[in-house]
C-alpha cells in the first residue's frame, strides 16, 4: 500500500492546457475513482501517475517518493487497461506470469504465484487457454491477474469495464471491490460511468475540463454537489434546473412571475442574486394542480423502468423530470402539480456554476478567471 500525493500537476499539449493544477491526497489503501465526461483529463491524470505521460509541471509522490523522473516500471504501479492488452500467442498462465519472468523470478516460484492469483480471480481452470478462447470478462480477469501477480503498491484502472456488456460490468464491479478488500492496495479507477463510480469509490473525484470540481465520499457528493456540473453529472435522471432570482429570503422567482418557496435561512444571504435552482427528480412530489404552491406542468412522456418510472413534464417550455413509483398512472398531455420541498433545493451561481454557499477552491477560481 502507498499514499499518493499530487501537487499542482498540470499538463499541456503544445500551448493547449488539458489538466489545470490538480491537487490530490489519496491515503494508503484508498479506492479512489476519477469520474468525468470524455475529454475532461481523467485518463491523462491516471497516465501521469503511471509515468506513461510526462507532467508539464507539478509533483507526484507515491509512498513518500517523488516519481516525476522515474520510469513506469520503477513506480510500483500496475495498470489495467480498457483493451486488456494481452499477448495473443501466450496462454493465460504465460500472460499473467510474464512480468515475473522478465524480473528473473524462478519458474517454480513463478508458476506457484500464478496459480495462487488465478484462484483469486477465478481463472484456475483456464490457465492453458489463449486469449482468443476467452470471454471479455475472462480476459479482463487475466489483465487484473497480471497486475496482481506483481504485488504492486498501487493499482491503476483505465476504464477497464467499458468493453463489457451490462451484466458483466455489474459482476466485475463486485469482483473488483472484493479484490480490493482482500488486497488492500491503493487503487485509482478512471471511468465516465457514474454508477461504477458511486458503487466502487471510497473517495470520488469529479473532473471537468481539466479541473477537479469536487472530492468526497459518493453520498456526500450526491447530496451536496459543489457545482452545477457535479449536480447534473451525478444522478440518473439528471438534476432539474430552473434559472431565476432569489427575490427575498423565502422566495425564488423565475419567468418573471412564477414563485417557488425556499428555505428563508438558505436564501437570506443571497437576496437579489440570480441563480440556478436545482432539485433531483426523486425529490419532486407529484400533487394535484390545485395544491397551494404547486407548479403547474404538463406530462410530456413517461419512461418505464420496471420498479418505477420517470414522468417527463413541461413547464411552459422547460423540461422537468420526476422520478416516481411504478403504481403512479399518468398520460401525455395531462396537467399535474409539482411540489418542490424547500429542504431538497440546491442553488448555484449562474456565472461560475459554484454552489452559492460554497467557497471556490484555488484551482476553481483560477479556471473561472481564465474562462472569463
């Protein structure tokens, strides 16, 4: 196990910056997940930790040792890639033991270690097969076994489940979490899939456009997103947003004359402030249209999800999703009332996207200033 410290790490390709001053502390034994959309810099950051990409500035330390100038093989990391990266002419056993062979480990010791790890990842009956005769899930297990057999200080996963079907992805998520619990090594997992991130992470790191938007436990980030981007990216269906203005401590107004009651304590410091009001679809209540303080909407269409459904509504041209139980019955064109509990509302600055009651971090302030 090893602590990973990342200090003001930046990466540019030519004059184009892609990672903007990232600072992270990943305690020894942590399972950290870096989550973000394509092109946000998450895989670049992972590859800089591994030594596969040079950093433009900053410092990366693994286990208290600065590794900026070290080759990948000297960093104590093992990486699992999206495309498996197996040798097609080698058997499972040969693929898993290749790094040990190169390191000069005696054959008997090497085979014993391979068998031990193969049992750990459920491949003891496939050691004589070649990759072409394995399923996608089995190939990914080989890739993980090849990493485990080296007994690294750090595991790095670069979207390893993207090529698997939905059922296998769920199964592999469970297996990866179990392996982490057994091995206890510090792990960094990159994904664009929020379900993978929420189910795997001890520490969740949300990135966007080369900037770390928020760091925390999954439930903390879900319940209290630091930025509008985080609120919209985490959660399915996505968070609803209404742009307007806090006209008094207990009142938010949009479209000139539509009012939503808010927590007076939450709005007291932001009177006359323009903002985006956010609320998660599962927090919205469907009520009769004549209920006081209900917003009147029209049912647009309905998504059936088996255990529940998502009712997509329209508020004078504004799309608004409501997650509700399977027993609810609604039809397109039907008028409905929407009640937005004040305790479930979030408010974000329209310019910076930052939560109104949060102070921007140094890297966030710099990114906002650069964008302006």
